[in-house]
């Protein structure tokens, strides 16, 4: 590990046992010629096993579970159907609609305000491997496409199913939270936007000074065991490029992007000399754009990659710290849930993800992902103790409880470039606060 010759005497920093549990987000399908319906089939197959447990707990065994295409044949007064929700929204972006409007083949719709893509004309459907039915009785504005659901109700005829009650897979099983005898901290950052380096250089400097203990409070700082940077470190908005219809053309990175990557490398070098650092890619970082995003390549960080304390990780990302499980993303799945439903806060969207048992339900409908066909890596297999989303407008946090007593700390991590805030999480009691590093 390189020596940091100019630094003061290093703090004696606390340590925890770390395990990167994100392997499933780094494994991509072998066949890219598959249709995207395959991921829905894999999702329904795996989630059906989970949701049958909820059915038994909620409704017992008095009602038969019937496939959608068998509803007309069975002619039951009341039964249970299981399927995937499809939400038909006229305001949903569509490449066919864009091409039609570009060629003046259809009339343009009015402007979309505040990225709200919900509308009173939206319709809700449930579908499985064979059949689709329109749903009545489920709050349409609270759900999004891609959720697995079980409905208790009756066949209303004309391709409609009237639901009296419904359940989602719910919170998964959670291992007992480990006991930390002393305060132990993890720091979260996101949205550094180093393309505007001059605007935040002093704020990042304050953060680095604090982490060294030079601003005082060395007792607390010495108990920071990890920094997790949750995406959009280079940019928080997309780079403007000339439009092209080619899907395979290569576009060179701009000079300012290269300079921003160099600035990020220098910043990481300072952090890695002090503490373990996990770096996730974000929507506008130099990585693949569809989920899961691969870890950024170490060749982009020639200085900081020399430190063993630098961990380049995928997005989404999960890890274990002394058996305390942390799961989260750089924010894209949460943002899409907010756009396509009336779950209008990151904390509410995170809570819904736990209830739905899925990390990114709108993928691949509105959120790009790989065409998985053997399994769906976004299924939440075990309930985390900490669940976060990066690149949000403001800091927010809440402790939620599942139906079997699972307790999860939800964290909305604000964009540092706008708020100059980092989030400090105490692993001992899961208390969570924000810290402002404002030069003024």
C-alpha cells in the first residue's frame, strides 16, 4: 500500500469482518437473444413459492389456487390467482410513440409535470405464463408493473377479475441482527458530481479532514469502518450528445469527463489511505447503463486502485459487516417507482420494495436490465438490516417492521453536490443522522 507521506499520524481505526455478497449482481446471462418475457417467467416462478407462504398465513387453505387460463373452466365462486402486475399507462414513455410523434403520425400529448406518469385512465392487469385479466379492487396508483401478487376474488367475466383482498410476497426472513458492543459507523455518500469539481472541492476537503480526525471528535471518527459511495460520482445528469440512431457506435468520452475521473481518483486516494471504501457506479457514471451495473474498471483509478482498501462494487450492492446485512442501489429503481406510482418519497418506495420482495420491479418495463431467463437477481432473498437508495433530493430515514418482526433501517442518501451531506449510520443501534460539510 502506498505511503501517505504528508498525512498526520493515522488514527487507530476500528475494523469489522467484511463480505461482499453481490455476486449475483455480477453474473450476467449467456444468451442475449432472449426475449424479455423470460425474466417475468423466472420472476413469477421463484416468487410464486414465496407468495404461497403468505397465502397460507392470510387465507389458510379454504380457497383453491387456480391458473388464470383455468378460471372459466373451474367456475369457482371465490378463488385465488397468482400472477405479475402489468400497469397500462398512457403517459409511459414508448419508443414507438416517440417515433410516431417524430414523424407526426399521432398527436402529441400534453407535457408531463414533475415526472408524474400516473393518470386516471391507467388500467391494471394480472398475467401469468398464458393469460391476462384486468383487475378490479386493487389500488392502481400504489403499484407498478412487475410486482408478483396473489388475488382473492371472483371471475367477473369479460376478462376481468374482481379482487376482494390481495397479498404480496412480503418481507423475507431476516437473520438476527448482530450485537455491536461499541459504536461502529458506516458513512454513505452519493451524487458527488465531480464534473463540477471546483464547486465542491472545499466541501470534499472538509469531509476528508473530518475523516482524518483533524476537525476534532477523533473518538467517533476512529470508529468509522467503511465509506460507501452510492453512484453518480462523475455526473448527476447525463452528458449532452448528438443524437444517433446507431446502437453500436462508439462515442469518445469528453475531456471534462476524463478530468472528472482523475479528480475522483485523487479523492479516492485520500479516502483509501484512511478507511475501507466501496465505490458503486451510478446512472451517469462510466459503466454499463442497464442494471445490474458492473463495477467500474480499476484502470480508471490508477492511484487509488493501488490501495487494498478500495472496493469497486456493482449496482445494486449488498454486503455483510459482522453479519449485519446492507443492501441498496444508486437510486434508479426507487426513482422509477416514484415516477410510475403515487409512492412519492424514496422511503415509501424502499418500504414497498421490501413488501413486494423485489429490488427493481419496473425492470425491464421502464428500467433497463439484462435479459435474464434462468433467474431474476433482483428478487430480495433475505431481508436486509439496512436498505438504502442513493442520489435522492434530500436525506430521510425510517425504521420499519415486517409482519414477522423484521426490523430494517431505510435510508435516502442525498446528492452531495446539492446538499453537502453525508449519512452516518451507527451499526450498534442503527441510528442514522446526516452530517453537513458546508464551507460557509
